[in-house]
């Protein structure tokens, strides 16, 4: 298996760094899937993650000036690696004002992803910082657990308000209750509700707008003001919101009543899907 | 002792105190004829820092009132630092700083004369002490590199904040390499990220070291060193250089960092880990072939209790002076080599240092940070030197 890629454009480098910072906030350990056209950061819905799953996808040609990979085999031309997300974001932090960034799969005493940053220096000689990120190659038989999650038909699909606002609301709510109800309707209304013995707090967001529903029939049957709700763990929602440092280009929330909430974001050209299951 | 610091030098003094505070908890103030010396050593005796401010640094400098002996004192770093805590405040509001040491009142008085006629007076209590002087000689180090402080400061940026130790060495093509150092873990399931920074020869004013040579020292202290600037700006002639000098095998030598300015001299001495016997040609594969020592803090030093100390543990050699005359008596060397017959001089202990640390079957090998100074720490063969292993200062008041 081989992998080698290079970024020379400053803007691409910064964008890639921001994405890796976001991933580091969302998942301590994640899977990196390398395929000829894409890179994916994956978190599968194991119990260890609390049932949360994440699927982040980017088109490699939007970032890398050079990209070569050779997967497991010709039929399965992909590479699945497990790594500690923080290592990657820390390595990329070095590359803030770099001339070039190279990433490659190496085996220096242990398999690693080597991130090599060529920095500007006053003198003519180049200054290079290299980071060897230890990785675990995921065997072929486990790949089936790491596929793109199926997105079920949502009961309600709604655009999200400004994430920073949502985050500050949820942060305060976290002090009062450990679980929260997120509900929305087809009339552009979204509510965040917490309830304890002593107090009930609801934050209402209005006029958010709904994307056109996939199936026309359901929209005719349903009362647009009817709320679809799901109870979730507030910390998981907060972790998701905390990971969004920059307001996304597009942010969508799909609710399947009492099953799960699915966030679908687009950061410029990178898509992020995040699934939080309902509390049982 | 009385001295007066004015203008921008107040901030420089403050920066020096900040650097010292990141190394040790006690500050040794030593007014000498050739300037005011501020020194500290860390609790495990593996890092020593010393700043010497030349008389010209001060608007007025008087080491001792005529007819009186040179006083020296030791104060709590926290107390002294609190005077200089806010560098921004020092820069903006302090016009003059007056430090005076009066033996009779046993107070160190630091007075800050600020704008608008505000005067802040700090009375700090101190302890008499013996001089803290580490024995080292940068001139006799075979390896040396010299670079602007900025270069080393930038070089440490890529390393994770939590990293304990870093290895500095010279690789192929005379490139200087800084690499994160991780001890070989028995449990190798979780590996740590390895970071390496490679600098070209051109970044250094001077590079005098063979390829393959390397030393390992504590990164936290190295960061303190690399972040110190006198901050006089690039316009000033005589910009600061960092001289880094270190000794060669077989004995692990400390790394000595020197910052020189026209008005101040800074020395930082860091203990280094002992090296493996074989250099690798390509420093990129610097590998520890045996378990290496790790820092062991001696939090409460027991000067007389040597049985408990590991046979391979050494501390930075300190020279102590007895009495106020300032005359150097037979240097008392601090060693804690365990029970040692009085006649066994240097070479014996050095051999032990080279040997594998003694292991108890079934337990991981003891890991110790080793630091040795060249030659001077151990009495030369044939000298009548008794064991006399004592620490830097008297055990008076040390509990």
C-alpha cells in the first residue's frame, strides 16, 4: 500500500488544517480512508463512541497538487487507517506558513503517516519539520463497518441557525440537564428544550427555512407545524457544535422522530455528516 | 549592595527573572564586583541558570558598601517574581528600579519608581546562603553551535507542548536536527507521535560538531532558554547569540547555553541523558538501544542519606564556599553514588555510570537522568579528597 500527496497552495493548506482541527474536536480516534478521488474521516457508531457516527468527505483534487495512492488491491483500491486525530491537527498546525506540505505513508519502525512541512526560513536553506503520526492499518475484513452511513428518510428537514448561537445556548443548558430535546417542524421552527423537576427551558428559533423534501407525498399528509422530536445526550450535541469553529456554507438538520438526529454540513467543499442517536 | 536600573533595562531584568522562575524555585542573588549575578537551579538539580548583569547595565551599581563584605542571599523565586510579574506594566509605567540589600535589616528592598510619582516598595526577606555555582566550562566543550535566539525559538514551535525531552544532534550534510525523544515503552500499543525539525547549516553562525553527535535534554527548560530575548530589537548592534556547547562521549556532558549581550551574560546548563554507544550515521533513525535514564526529582534532598540513592544517579556538581570571605575552600562535590569507599575516586564512578543500571529482576530497570560535568565533579586520582558528598548549601533550616 502506498500513499503520497502534496499541498502547495496556502489557502488549501489552511482549509485542510481547519478540517483536521474540526475532526480532532469531534473524534479522539478516527479512521482515515484514502481512495483515488477522496479522503474520508470516519467515525463508526460503536458503543465506545456512544453511538455517534461521523462521515467527512473531501475531494482530493481540491486540496492536493500531487496525489498518488495504491490501495489494498486492484479491486479494493482503498486504504483504511486508524489514527489519533489530534496528532494530525497538531502536525498541520506547524504548517501555517509553510511553503509545502507532504503526506505519505511510511514504515519507520512502526507504520505511520509522515507529515513533512517545508517552512520558510530567512536563510536559503529550507527548514523542515517532520511529524511521524503512528497509525494502525485497518484490515480488509473490517472495512464493511466503515461505509457511508445510510441516511434514513427524515420526518423533518430544516436549516440550522447560526451554530455559534446554538452552541452558546446548549452550553448553558448543559449545566441544568444532561439530556435535551431537539424538535423541528416544516414551518422553519426549531426548538431546543430541556426539562428538569424544577425548571423547563426552551429556546425557539424561527424562520429557519426548510429544504425541499425528497418525497412529495409525506409533505402533503403532514401538518407543517407538527414537531418531530428526538431526545439526545446534550454533551454529544455540544461536542458537535464545539467542533464547528467556522460557520459552515450550508447546515442542515434531519430529524427522525425518536430515532436520531442527522446533521449535514458543508464547509466550502468539504461535507460533514454527524449522527447522534436518540437516548433509549 | 545597591543598584539602580532604569529605562528599558527594567524590562530586561524582568524577563531574566521570568526565565529563571521557570527553572527553579529559589533565586540566589550574588552581588559581585563584575556585576550582579542571579542564579537558580531546579529541584532535581538537572537545570541551572545564571544571569550576570554587568555594572554598565545599571545606572548605578555598588556591590558592597565600602568596608563591608559582599553579601549574598537566597530568596523565594515567587516573591521576587511578584515584583516583576507584569512585563507590560514594567515597560509602560516603571521608570526606575532600585534594589538594595542591607545585611542589618535582613531585607532585600526592591523599589519601583513609576510614573505619576507612584513608588512601590517591596521588602523581601531572604536567607543567607552559600554561593550557588555550577562547575562548567563552555570553552572546553568540543561541540558548539551558535545561532540567533530566534532560530532556536522557531525550531521548538512544532513540538507538542507536553513533550518532555528532545534530542539535538548533527546529521548528514551538517544539518542540525531536533527530534522528540520518547523512552522505549514496554507497552508499545500506544505509540507517540515523533516530531523532527531539521535546520540547515546556514541558520547557524557557527557549527562545530561532528556528524552523528547528539544530546538529549529537557524540552521544557530548552523552551525557557529559546524564548529569552533581551528584546532590544533588531536595530541594536551585537544581537544576542545562543551558544550551545556540549561535551562528547563517553560520559554524558551537560549542554551549556550561553546568551551574550554587551551588558548581560546568561548561562543555562541542562543535564543530558546518557547516549548509546553507537552513533547512527543518519540521525533520522536515532534509536535508544537500551532503557535510558529518566528524570528523577529529588524533592527533599537528604544530604546524608546515600543508601537510598541509586548508584547511578548523579547531580550537577556544585561548588560551595564556606564563610563570608568568599575564598574557595576545597570544593565539596555533590555526588550520591551510594556507599562508596573513600579511596574510590573518579574513574570508578565513571565506569559505573557507563554500566547498565542495576536491575532488580522482575521490575523495570531504574531510570535516571544523568548529568555530569567534565572532570571537575570527581576528584582526580590520587587526591586526598574524602567522600564529602554534600549539597550546594548548608542543611541549616532545610528540615
